[in-house]
């Protein structure tokens, strides 16, 4: 069965917006990370995410066929048109932090662990997609996300099994973010149609392997695995937290003030 | 020499803007140089190392300049498949990296083992300065997307290493 082009656009935006918004949050650490090597590492990971986002947004624009390129999709959509999961838009200081609170490194690493494990599992399977372009993007991205997962794992281990203070903050970060991880595995009719056509990866099937990656990391890091309960969602249909609006305000201001500006 | 092989020679000599000791041919990112039979234009096909490699735009314009200097007009196409791997770096490329103090990558073929990292560290790569195998990785991420940061425990010098991908 041939999938509807609009379904493919929507799916590419989900994957691409996850990567784009994650890149924007990570880039906020540039020149502010706790140590020099970490500054380089987080900027590199942000760059990888941005690269994948550009490929996916460009593709979404091409399939849509309405003349929107990567810039139009990144800079000229409103918050309700973004399809990223809520997890990536949460501030670096944590979901409950007031606007402008400096970032918390434990939050960033807890978030990266959850996201990278999910992205890696997704891309590993998306390589077999019947959509040749999505498969090609995934074949590149899966190798990069393996490095992201490795990096986040090392920090969660070090901070969880570190000092009393680092343990307390790492546990708080994992507890605060855990509810938002459920949305990664939520499925809907669109994903159902696309995975039946062999285009998409069914996220519901990823929760078990994701737990197989994340739970041992938490255990070795001497962190408690939070209990499942509240599961906020809405990002995939454009219902976001207020944090995304602030993020987009900063990310889009230059392009909107100076349309077509070039370096 | 045919027009096509002259064009190929010009394009193959383009150096990577971030690793200026190797050419795009050495790195294995130059996929093809062909001639459009209809227009006679040269078509150069390249592939990115990392998805977000910021050098791609510079590489494209350097290729166009090399073609123009050699008296050709042409276009540059980018393909993603098959995904680039560090195993595509040529022997000459590896030797040139090592000579410039950048450790060439270990083989990347096959799946990356999934275990608890932090416990699993990459195997030491020989120090490009003193040859010692007593080295350790400081960070997976270095000054460019494709490099990691290493330190030699014998001569104490830090060095870059191209990380297996």
C-alpha cells in the first residue's frame, strides 16, 4: 500500500522537530558547559542533531510540494505547528524551572540519555524503511546517536554514583523527566498506517528495548527507576508546553526580523 | 587525457577544509565524477561524513572552483547512501592523517557493541607522535564532528583521533 504523502510529511516532521528542538536546547550550553571538553561535546551533539533535522525538514518540504524549504519549516512555523515530543522542549533547568533559570547539567544528561536511547532504537529500525530517503537518513544518524547515548550514559553513571550532591541532583533530574518519556512510545493512527506500510517505526514497540538500555544504567548509577504514572503528551499533535514558545521566540527572531538574511 | 579524467583529477585534489592534510578522495567522500552525456557538464557526487558536517558547503564550492580552474562547468550532487564510514578512508589518507599528528580510526565495520559504556572504553590507538600504545580517550568529541580527543600516557601529549564511524 502506498502511504499518503501528507502522512510522510507529518512523520518526517516528528523526527526532524525532535532533533531540531534538541539541537537548540543543547546549543545553549555552548561556552557555558561545566568544563572545556564538555563544551565541545555538547556542541558536537547539537550539530549532529541539527544535521539530521536539516535532512528531515528538507525532505518533509519536498514531499509536501508546497515550496517550503528547511528554513521555512524551521523558522516560519508557529509553536502549534511543531511536532516534537515535549521532552526535548523542556528547559535545561528542568520542567518546573522559571524562564531564564541557568541550565542544570544533570537534567541535560538525563534528557539526553532518554532521547538518545529512543533515537538510536528508532534509527536502527528505520534503516529498513520502505521509504528510501528516510532509510538513508537513518543509516547515517544511527551511528551518530550511538555516540550520544554513550556520552549520556557515562555522565549519568558518574553523577549518579558520584558525590552525595551529584547523586541527589541526578536522581531529581531523572524523577522530573521520567513522566515525559512515555510520550516517546505513544502511537496513533498515523504511525499505525505508516508502520503497516513499512515506512515508519512503531514507537510502541520501542519501550521494552528502551527500558533494557535505560534501567541497567540507572541501576549501576545507584539511581532509583521512577514508577510509571503521570504521562503528559500532546507534542505530536502540536499541543506543547509554554517552554516551546520561548525557545522558538529565540530561535526564530533573526529570520523573522530579517527574512532571507545570509551569513 | 580525456576531459572526464582531467576533471576527476582536479576534483580529487580538493582538500578537506577541516583536515587540510587529506583530500576528499583520501577521505572517501568523493563518490563519482561523470559527464552528463546530454549537456557535457561534469557531475560530481559526494557524501557527507556526519549528518551535520559544517564543511560540506565549503567542499561544494571548492569543487566548483577546482572544476572552473580546470576549464569545466559542472554541478555537485550530494548522496547519503551508502552511509559514509571511516573504513572508506584510503590507505594514503590514513598515512597522511598519522603524519599530521591525527590518529587514524580503528576499523568500524560491524555493529558497535552495546554494553554499559563507562565500563567499555575504546581500545587504545597508537600515539601519532611517539608511537606508544599507552593512550586514553579523554572525550568522544573533539575539535570537529569526526574526531575524538586523546592523550598519550607516555609522551603526555594530547592528540586528535578520527573516531570509528
